[in-house]
């Protein structure tokens, strides 16, 4: 977790708020997958919950990922082992276990698209951050990509483009910038959050806003939307999501919380493995038909989210994962470092 040395003591201590936000966002991912891939979805209530969740979850994740990617050289060097290798392993394993109906290695399934997107962002961050006006340009690209039917889920291309603005905003923002957001008046931010949730909830409830096309791999045409209409609805999402993300930085406490504690620093294993549990619950519906009722499925999903975050976020599992991939990283890059050192010695 981030610890900064700064003249202001408030900016020098551990940033618990980022821990807590990361935990809550991943909890959101698990709950959403549980309700959208099992039971009675799409029930209007569950559709509403999924809409609210999707407006904040991945935008928040991408922002935090960008914020903690300021060392672009390190991100470039570690991109293969940190993101591409886990993607290949776990996306392939998921496909092998749950059947060929699911996407192949070139078309990620479930949450694994994010690993592929992160791989692309880490490789290009050093260059992108130098481009003048890159954030408005990336927003324009995110709006226009829905017009192109050829830009699909293949290699997570559409989502990589659509979520890039959030990553870049986080990459460019300093701790002082975020501190200013954290100090915004709670009454004003709270009113804005409630307004966004109410408006987006009303739009979804009445069938105007489809939570899927906001960042789905399908073009606007897949949802029978004219290009300008599709861009308008995606732009609405780009207005609503930042408000909800700001709400997280204003209302989530900046202290260690019960249950969460330091679990926000151990999110990789829960992110990688929770989909396997979701699929097993999907098969349990055959034996537990009561889960097909939304008022039972929703509390079950919430409880499962907490349980999976605590179980898969155990320090032992996190340490095992880091040991395995840390060893892989050393084996992959040790020969290159040795060669570079030998070349340097020869020159001197």
C-alpha cells in the first residue's frame, strides 16, 4: 500500500481509504457476478443493482490502477508476469473447466479481460502520458469505438479503449489532487451521488439505460441503437461514474475497518478465483431452487461476497501467489539482467 514522505503528515501515513475502496470494489464485482450469472436475473431489482454497481466498480478500479502505476518503467518491465501470464493461465483454466462454450484465450471471459487491459495500459502508459490532451482524446475514442462493429471482445480491445480514460486520470493525478477530492463537502457530494443513483436507476427501471453496453464488447448496433444515441448514453455513463467514484473517496473512511482491515492489499487472488465459485453456485441452483428468487439471491450474493473476500484474501493465499509469480519473474528476467550487467562490464 502507498506510503508517501511529505511535509504534510496527513499525506505521509498509510492511505487506508484506498485499501478500503479496493476491497469494496472487488466485493462489488463478486456480488454482481453472483446475481447476474445465477438465479433469476434479469429481475428489475437485480438489474437496478447491477446498473449501480457497474457505474462505479470498474471505473473506480481503473482509476486506482492508474494512480498506482506512476512508475511507468517498472510497470512496463513487470507487465508480462503481473498481468499477461495470469491472464493466460486463469482464463484458459476457466475455459477448460467450464466448457468450450466460453470464450477462448483471444476473447477473455468473466473478469479476466481486466488483466489483458492492464497489460496493454502498462505497456503504453509511458508513451500515452506524454501526449498532449490524451484524456479528452481517450474519451473521444471511447465514445467512437461503439460505432465500429469490428472492435469486439477480441483481446479485450473495446474495454481497453472504453476504460482507458479512467486509468489515465488516475495516472496523472497526484496525492495532493486526490486529497482535495477527499476534502470536498460531504453534503454536496452526497447530494450529487443520490441524484446520479436516482436518475440512472429511473432510466434503467424504465428501459432507457442498458447497463451492458456502457462497457460491453458489443457495438451500439448490437443494441439496435443509432450511433449518436449510443454515444449519448455512453457519455451519460462518463458523467455518472466519476460522481460515484468521487463519492467513494469522500465517504469511505480513511482508517482500518473491521472485516476489511488490510484485505484491500490482497485483492489479486479473490479477483482471479471468485468466478469459479460463482459457476459452482450456478450449478447449485438445480438443487436449491429457492435461490431463483431475487429476495433470496440478493442477500445470498452479499453474504457470499463477504465470505469469498475473507476466504480468498487470506494472507497465506496471497503470499503463495506472490511467491509463485515472484519466482517466475526472477527466472524470466534474471538472464536479461545478467546479460546487461556483463555487457556493461565489458564496456568499462
